[in-house]
C-alpha cells in the first residue's frame, strides 16, 4: 500500500568515491519498489577524483533518473545533503552514502513503515546484531549517541548515526538544517524529535570499511555529534 507516496528521492553526498559510486548506483538501479519511482540526486562535494565523471557517465547509459549536482568546493556531508534537498522531486527522501557499507536492497523495508502510514521518519539500525570490523572509536561513539539522544529527546533509538535515514518529504523540508559536516545526523535527529515526530527503526545490513579503504569520519566527529545533540536540546 503506497497511499499518497509515489516517488523516492535518494540523496547521495559524495567526496572522492570513484572506487565505489558506480557500484552504489548500479545497486540502486536494481532495487524494485513496486509502484514507487526513484530519482538519485548525487551531490559531488568538491571531489578531486573521477567521482563526478563516473556519475555523469552512468546517468547517460542508465534508465535510472540521476541528477548530478556539483558543489564548487568541499564543504561537508551536511552541506551536500542540504544542497541535495533543493533538487528533490519525490515525496519520500532517503539518504544514501556513496560507499558500499550500506545495501540498497534494504530500501523496501526502510520504506515500508512510511508507505503503510506507520511512520513518517525511519532510521535503519545496524545494531540488531553484532558488527564485525568496526573501529573502537566508532563503536564507542555509536554506543554513546543513541543513549544520549534517548536521554535528551525521549527517543528510543539504537542507532542514531546510521546513514540510512528516510523521511516523508514534508517532514524533512520543515526542518531548519544548518549542518555542514557529519553533524547532519545529530542535528536532524534533535530537530525531528523536538518537532514531535517519532523515529521508527528497522534492521539493516552493514559492512564497515576502514579509513584506509576511504572512510572519512573521525573520532573528532563523534565529539562534535555529542555536542550537537546537547546544543539543540536547549537552542533552536
């Protein structure tokens, strides 16, 4: 049952992901969503490699609706997502990383609570089972962040920093986002919760990559995320 929802906008913020972006796009193209059409908004955040060129070449040969948006410089994930939101035409928005840690085959289960009317915001949780290969600082941050969000905002999250976040478009468009970097996750969590929306979680698959393989988030981003959750509990 799709109700009023007919189109999914997938925002992909990317920075120097030439080794994985084609695979991600190909996997998105293969996902069947019934009567839901898909569009991809790939926001190149000042890449210095061939990421943008690869996306453009993919768009030219694939039936998948791909819109490449080029930022003039590297500002950060949050800025890229905000830029992508300016270009969406769908009534559901999904955030997709440009690496292969997350599996687009999880889209149907991520969309299901929204399509059924059960939820308007869905997060994919990685922590329904044991994750192998996650670095200790990342594991620690991922342990602290949902507990802090639950304490500050009355949520019931197990995975606050998950990349797979899905929103009814009118919900995410109603949020005044100011993020530039990886603080997108705690900012949107804080503001969604403060607005009174319940965040529904569904289990997803996850294969962590190392910094040597291109992972860009650092332990300092965890500290910023903690501060962001605290800040937006008491400020607009």
